[in-house]
C-alpha cells in the first residue's frame, strides 16, 4: 500500500471527504490501510487510528471558525465544509477558572473543562459528531451504538438533527430516565435482555452482518475517537494557545485520555503551541479499575474485570485503549489511580459546592482522584492543572440522593423561618 | 429627584457599580428613583425597571468581549469589570438553524434559541448572574429565591461559584429530583409546607424583615429582569446583527418576553441593528393562561388563575408582567395564545425528533403555540421566525414518561434482532 494511494478518498467518496486525513494506521504494528469503514488491522487485527498529512495550519484560521468543534475541522477526519451539514455542533464548552476549588485542594491554578455544556450534556457529542460525518461520507445509512446512557443520548440526538435513522441498543434493566432521554429523539431504541457486555457483543455481530450501518464505537471507531482530540485543542486555545502542566482525565475505554495526548502532540508538531512537557493522569473508580491494576503491577497488558461501581459511564471492564493509556501516563510522567464510590459522591458534592458545576459520577471520580494525587504528592500543587468534567449530574441524580436535601422543613410562617435561621447562624 | 443625583452610584457603592445604568424608573407612572435595592415605586407602588444613559456602543466592542452574557456588559446594570468576578458566565447559547422543524411546520426559516446550554440548563442563569452582580455591588450577603425548580438550580449554583451564602425556598412536596439538583450545591434549601404561592408570600416577608438579603426575583428584581435582554442581544448578533421578523416566547411572569422587546428596542436606538418591524408572540399552557384570557377578552388587566398544567416552570397564576406582555404583543402586531398539556408533550417530542433538542415542558408550550399560530395564520410562514427553548428536558422527564420508550425488547441474539429489524423495515 503506497502513501499516494492512501491520500485519495475511498472508493465512492467525494474528494476531501475526510479533510487532511490520508489513511488509517494500526496502533499495534504500524501497518497502513486506506480510509474506509475499517477498525481492525488486516495484518495483525490491532486497532486502527486515523493518520494525516497536515498542511500549514494557523491559529488565525482556527479562530475564524465557528464556536464549536468544527473550528478544528482541519485537524479532524471531516470535510472542510463540515459546518454546513446538520449536526448538534458540540464543543467549545467552558474552561472554568476554578479558584474556589483550587483553594480547597491547595492548588495554585486549576481549570475545569466542563463538557456538561454540550448539546446532550456529555463529551460524547464530540465523538458522535465526527462519527456521523464519517458515516455520511462513507454512505452509511444507520447511526448506531451499544450504550448505557450518554452515548445513546448523543447518537439519538445527532441522528435526529441530521435526519438519518438511528438504532440504540441498551440493557433492558437500564434506569427509565436514561431510556426516556434517548427515546424522546424517536430513535429505534432496542432493549436487550442481558448485561452491557451482551449488548456490546450483539452490536459487533450486527455491525458484521448488516450493510450500511455505522456503529459509532465499533466500525467507525477510528473516526469517532478522533473527536476527543477537540478537548485538547479547546483547552490549549482557551489557555491562550499553550499547554497546561498537568491534566487529569476520566478513563472508561481510555480513548479520551489517549486522544487528548494525541491532540497536544499534534498542536506541538504544527507549531500551534510551544513545545513543553506535560503530565497526563488517569482516573478510574475502584469498582472498575483494570488499567490501575495493570499500572500498579507494572504490566503492559490489561486483564478484564467485572465492573461494580456507581460510575456507570466509566464501567468498561475490558477497556479497548488500556495498553495505550498505560503508555501515555508512563511516557508523560503521569499516573493512573482510583477512588471508591463514597469518595466519588463526596467529590460530586465538592465540585458543586465550590464551583456551581454539577458533574456526573465520572466528574466525581476525576476530582476524587485529583485530590488523592495531591495527597500522595503525585500532582505538583504549584503546576497548572486541568481536570475534565465529562458529563452532567442530572443524568446520575441517584448518586447524591442519600447525601443532599432540605436543611429543614417548616410551615409557611415568618416566625418558623426566624427560629430556624437564628439557630442556623 | 434630579437626573444629576441619579447618575451617581448609590450610597456605599463604588463608582460604576451599575455600569451605564443611571436610575430606576416606574413602569406604571414613569417616576424616577435612584439605583438601590428597590423594586416598588414610592409614588404609586408600580414595578421599577432599570434606566440607562448609554454612550456610543459599537458591534466591535461587543464582539471583542467574552463568549458569555458579559459581552453585553455595557447594556446591563453591571460594572465594566464584571467578567473578572466569579459567576457561572452564562449565555451565548446556540441559535440553531432548525431546517427540519421548519420543513415540518411549513416555515421558510426557523431558528431555535436553545438556552438548555446554559450552566444549569435554563435561561434563569442569565437573570441570576445579573442579580448576583447587583447583590454584590449593593453589599447584600445572601442570594435567595422562592422557586419550584430552574430558578433554585441557578441561584444555588451561582452562589456556590461566587462563594456567597444562598437560601432557596421550595414547596415541601416538590419532586425529589428538583430538590437534589439544587441541594447538591450546598445551598440552604428550606422546604415549606405549603403551595408555591405560600412560599412566594413567605419570601416577600423575609425580604422585608431581614437585612442584607437579595431575593433575586423580589427586591433585586429590576436588575434580575434585565438579564433576559441578553436573549435579544444574542439572537440579533448571531443573525449577523439584524432582527428577526417574528419571535415566539414562553410566558410565566412575562418578564422574559417584555425584556426581549426591550433588548431589540435598545439595539435599534443604539444603531447596532437596522430599524425594522418585528412581531412578538407569547406562549402559555392552557392550564395557566391568565394573560391569554385577558388578551382574548380585550382587557388590560390580568385576573389571577390557579395553575393546573404539567408546564410547572410557566405555572405562575398571577404574572407580574401581565399588562406589559399585553402591551408588547399588541403594539408589535403579535399575539398570545395557549396549548393544552397533551399538545405540550407532542411538541417536546417534535422538537427532539426534528432537531435533536430535548426541551423542557416550556419548550413544548412554545413550539405547540408556534404550530397553532401557523395553523391560525397568525404567524407568517414566509417570515423569519425565532422560538425560545428556555430549559432542559432532563428536568421534566415525567412529561414524556408515558409517551416514549423501547421499540422492542429482545434476547441478546442476532436472529432475534434480525426478526425485529425485518419487520420494522
């Protein structure tokens, strides 16, 4: 396979369908494949990712773009005219200068990248938007996924907006609120009598059997995963085109963490930010911490676990990017560690109390791990730190149900209020 | 009272504490009062609003500002350095080019201003941010409100971020999910054994008795209400600095509708947009439609009703801005009308299905009314239309609970899927 061949759009696709992306490359053996609906290397069955041949790209070009991930279109496997297509236009979420939380933790400078501001209130809108573009350019007609929540919301909403069919597979015992928040978009929501692992397996089977389906996290996964790079791009741009010293990232499959590293690396290579060392830290819940276990054992291979944690959006027992997460945290001088569910809940409250940000359980995991890393002197308190809040507390209300509530209940009379207030002061 | 006196900051406030605002003015009798924690006219007890003496303000000045409501600081009663204070930095939410929905409704051009993208996912973040600034500048130490949901979320989050005390009063029979989504910010949430009207009455009593309290929608209401002008400013700027032909706005107290009109008027006066006629339409739920009833009866006075609708965020039976809403819709050639709860639910689904936007019940009211106005030929289908989605469907999941769900439930086997899929096609 030659590079010349790979720079062309795949058969049947229009020229420029994937922007500056030129090929797929195996993350295990490095073999190149042409762009297409492929996710496994033909040589070694390793996972494929998107490769590029970038022209010169300037900050000004990016800054002139829309206030969404599409300002980074030239750094994604999407066409240059992507913003003219109907999508949920995610991204460009707030980077919050978290001064209260920094004081609480004893950090000099802390930022919270708050992805609860995305259209369906999680970072999944980013990856789904890129997968949707790939599906459209490849002529696939159904956008699909196995999911337990955030991804289902994002796929159903994006497909509705784009006017294409979607199919979402969920475990039949999923909480009704998560079913409603996807089904409202009129997606074909199929409840599967089984665990999430059963759902996942069935999804792979369907992806193999059915023509024209884009399972966002299966057969178009190489494109999908690139969407997470936009978190790195936005952090750098919002800091004034520079990289932070330390980043703490929630880890499920591990894709978000490895792609934030890829994003930073690309910005340096393109001269969009000054080269500097940065450390990447991973955060897992103790009840699903297979990568932490491998890290602590000094291993390169991640042994699957059976998840048991309230942090359902991170509960992937067999993380696809496990070895790559280990590589990134070791290479950058970071670490991956975990906190238990009680600590997760405390840290949901801590984020809300300090910054007015109600994160989902994954946010509690990330902040809890951040505090632990500070205590263990793994994070430098004087170095500039960014943490990711990847989703919204409204989707995981149960986590705090026993912990917060009214301070009192009184009759509607001023004297009753006065008695309470005097005692409270 | 002279104008000279009113241009100064109130006693004890720093110069420029309220930006270009110079006085309060009675909306009933026109009498002027100095800036301060006042909300009722001393002459006639009419409601006060903020008056300004604007310098020249340019589009370029605004466009250089932050990507939040603070880009319009010069048009709000806030200091020029407002963006340096800790707030939730709301606003600059998406204006969605709703082409699917436009086709569905038979409209030529429709935009959805999607305020579910705000920090606590409703437009209340806008008004609370301005009220918080007024409270701080006036030296008030407690941010408070009576509320049944969105406002409580916004007050609790904003106070947490600003690092000041907050007190939120809610009816004790409020849904637990709404209590959790406020209490998580560690606000002093007080449950009141009574109806929302009882809660509201108690809040006014506390505002009168306690020193140093800022009840956002009571004693700092003139400042609070100005926050809704930012919806008008953003719509105009996002359209490329021009006004739409028609706007459909949900109506509870009516403040949002009257302030959007005020915002458009100010933009014209300042030469920031070209002068042109626009029509403003109001949307209520039939179960709480006191202003619609007054409109249809040709009256100027609004008789209170007892609310009975699923659109709880619009369920104000005695709307403070009722007469002013009637004035705006009549003066601009618009109208105010209502839809029943079944139509509200259908239109929550219609918005989600077409545009991937999951609005709360108020969004269903607004879209339902829009469709009704088109059917009744009150809205011109060839004129450019904007509708407001003021909140998030995740907060009113119960509304769709009986309407949406899985299309099927199957065992985790490909043949089971295949049977379903063949039949579905």
